[in-house]
């Protein structure tokens, strides 16, 4: 684990790495995400497990989280001192949420980015198909953000529909 | 006498067809260790279906199902039930063989008019299956015709009452076994239930039928089962006769009634054996069905035909 | 059961036919569909009541809506309901079609199914057991006897109110109105 940490710290600046039992947490500035992900993919972490997002309304930021791991047949290359999961985090501004897509590096990022576009309102440049995935209606505020009041929405939308006598 | 036979024969076939459908559901339920619906449940279904207002897709959609019903009723007029045979001519067996195909043809016509891809898949499977089992069926019928030297089916039944059942006579035993092996394909029960597969293609050709068209389809299904088993009983199990003991001591009216009863009892026994096979087997795919039917039953029928030719 | 009473059959065969041959369409909405296969198989046998599942709405009589209804499912339910032939009955299972149930404050599920398609009866529970399914079927028989299960007539007469409610949820609908 120490060797990997030193390697990453030497190639990138403006980076913050913490190491727990088997996982490594990396926080990086949003401009360096693409080079970092291709660097980690070349090191053997070829499986993108999840792309998720956290809403921080006080700091007016959205934090995008990428979780990478290595496939089992590559485990023999790593000794016990390397990381099992690597979690990469960046922060982007909340008001105009634009980001770059990582489909060129990991092809299976397409549905995850589509889901984040629909539920958080983040626009990914370069994504071929940013259409709705789960939801049928359109909402003014994206539903997973913390300032979307679901009870007010239900009262104003669904309870205004009259019953048929 | 003929008018009574012409009216009575299709009525008996209709009632027996519906009885077979209800008996199938009841026996399958008992095999599954549960109670089933009552035996007259298909009649309740048909009453309900006739009181529903269904949607029609056009003229050919309605006429196709009526064509298949007409074809099935026509075949029943040529089949002897006991000593009752309304239209007994010299070449009865050949007429039955080619009019039997009007049933699937009518359903295919009406299914083509319904704009549903599931219908097309169901109809293509039905015709591939019909093409499959026609090959051993024709070989078997050729063997029977050669053995008895006649094409009339009434003549075949009469000769069996004098000289014993075809199934027991030595030249025709292999043909009988081959017919038993393809009987599930003719009836459309498992393992050859590919046509009306409910889960795969949303019940195949009958996916767009509702209301009265589905009622006609159910009646048509019952009649098809009746025809398939009746042909087997007439050709191989002696028809409506119990070794010729009836002709000697009763008059014709009582003899015809007893003949019908014996015929129906034989049909029920064959149907129940088919139901036991239906309860145990899963469904073949269509290419597995083709591979099965064209290997063993065709081989047995061919060998049976050669044996009959050698003996005569 | 009055299945054996021949006089009733001759008086009104259509009603008795609708009672004892309820074919349910096998539409698997939501989480309640887990309770339907046990009521069809051998332990709690639904076939002795005349209830079997069929694969297409054109052959069906009864529509069971089991579980929560999201907005995407509502489109499919409306299209399926409109394809069924005329005397048809709907039963809502569970507490989610009644008033929203567990998802009463969700932005994506509808709260009362009665505003969009007519429903003849409800069954309480989350999910109801198979015995509750059979109690519902026998109650539906009583309703059909008394001519009170007329949801489909209500749909035909008040169609413009139902259609207005459906359009409030979805904006414009892809299919033309069923009754003009």
C-alpha cells in the first residue's frame, strides 16, 4: 500500500490520500480526475464498481465519488500490502453542475452518469445519451437534492387531482 | 336414420371434446395433490366468453376461426363412432387426412390478420410441428392401408371386429407403437406443447382472441383432441366394438348406443395415459421436437411398413 | 357455493358465468406479486374457485393490482385495462393502491388508484396472505350477484373525468381517447 501511495503522490499534486484497512481514499481537484483514473486503470484497477454523489448544500458543492477495484485474476500481481478498493472523490460547484464524462476510460460508466444526470442534475459533457432512466415526470429541482421537499411536492401535485364520483 | 346420425355425431364430438378439456384440468390437479375445478368448468368458461364483447380485427380474423371449426366438424362426419358413420364413402381415410389440416390453416389465417408478432411465432411453430408429424403419420397409414387392402375406414373397423385389434396383430404392432409415440404431438400436450406456450409467447396463436372468438378457439381445441384420439382408436384399437360380441345378440339401435359407449371408454383410457405423460414432461423446443419425431417414430413406422409389405 | 343451483343458471347464465370463471391477467405490479404464485400452486389452490392466470389482457376478466404503482407502471396499467373486453373487474391489493401505503410521501408513486381507473374492491394488508385473496374472490361473487361490481360501466360513463386525471399526471397521452 505504501508503494502505491508514494507512486500516486509523486505523479500528481494537489492530492490527499488516506489509507484504512484495505481501502484507499483519494481526494483530488476536479481538473485532474481523468488523468488519475487512467493512471489507476493502468496500475491494474480495471473495474469501476460505482459512481455516486453526495449533496453538500452548506458548502454549495456536489461531491462525486468513484469506486474502483481490481478483478480477482489480477490479485496475484498485488501483494497484501496493496489496496482492495480505491475511492476517488472530487467536488464540483452546485449551481451549474457540469462535469466531464469518463466513458473513454471505463465504458460501463454510461448508466451511472445517466442516473446522476436525472437525479442530481449534473450535466456530463461527451455523454452520448443523457435521457431519463427511471423517472417518468419532470421535476424543477432534481429529486435527490436536499432542497427538494417531497411532501410539498406530493401535496401540490397528487392531492390536487380530484376524485371521480 | 342418416339425418339422426348426421346431427348426433357432431354433438357427441362436441360434448366429448369439452369433457376431455375438463377432465384434463381435473386429473392434472389431482396429480399435483390439489383439488381442481369441477369437470364442467370449460362449459362455464364458454358461457362467460360468449357474454363478453370482444374486439375484432377485420373480416378474415372472424372467418378464419369459423373455417377451422367447419373443417373440424367435417372431419367428424367422416369418422365412425361405433357403427354410426354419417358419411361413409369408399375413400374415407384419405379425406380425413387432408381435411384434418383445415383446423390449423383457419387459425393461421385469422392469426395473420391480427397484428401481433407473438401470433406469427405461434403459427410458424404450429406449421413446423404439423409438417413434422405428418411424415410418420403417412407411413403408418400406408402400412394400415396395405395390410387391410382398403381405404375405407368403416371397412377397417369391421375387419378388426372379425379378426382382432390391429394393435395386437403382428405386422401392425410397430406402426401402433409409432403412433403412440407421436400422439402427444397431434394432440398438442406436453412434451409438444410449443404451440400454445403460455409463458414464452403469450399463448401463441390465441393471443388476440377474446370473447366469442376465444370460445370458438376452445371448442376447436376440444374437437382437435377428439379427432386425434378417435383416429387412433379406429385404426388400431378396433373402433366401437368389443371383439364383435355385440352384433350377434342385440338389434341395431341398442348396438349403436353400446358401440358409442365402448368407443368413448377406449378414448378415455388413451387420453388418460396421454395425460400422465403430460404431467411429467417439460416442454421441448421446436428443433428438439423435430429431431425427436424424425428419428425414432419415423424409423419404427418405416420398419413397420416394410414388414407389412413383406408379409403381403 | 351456489354453483350447484340449476335454477340460477337458467335465470341469468351470464352472471353465473362471470362469477365462476374469473381469469386474472398475470400482470406483475410491484411487490405484491410474490403472493400470487403461492395462491395458484398446490397448497392454496385457486383453480377450484375458477381463477387461473392468463397471459394476455384480451382473454382476461379480472385485473389484480398488487402493490405500489409508480408513474411508469400507471401508463402500462391504463393501456392494459383498456384492452380488456367489457365486463371486467379490478381489485386492489395491499395498502399502496388504497392511499399510498408505505410510499405516501414519495414523488414517484400515485396515491389513490381510484382516480385513474375504477376499482371494484380493495384488500387490506401489506401484502395480504393467499387466504385473503380467496376472501376477496368470494366477496366479488357477492358483488356480482347484487350488480354492484360495475366499475367498467362507471369508466364508460365518466370517461372524460378519468382521462382528465390521467392527463394531469402525464401531460399528453400517446393514445387517443377510448370513448369519444
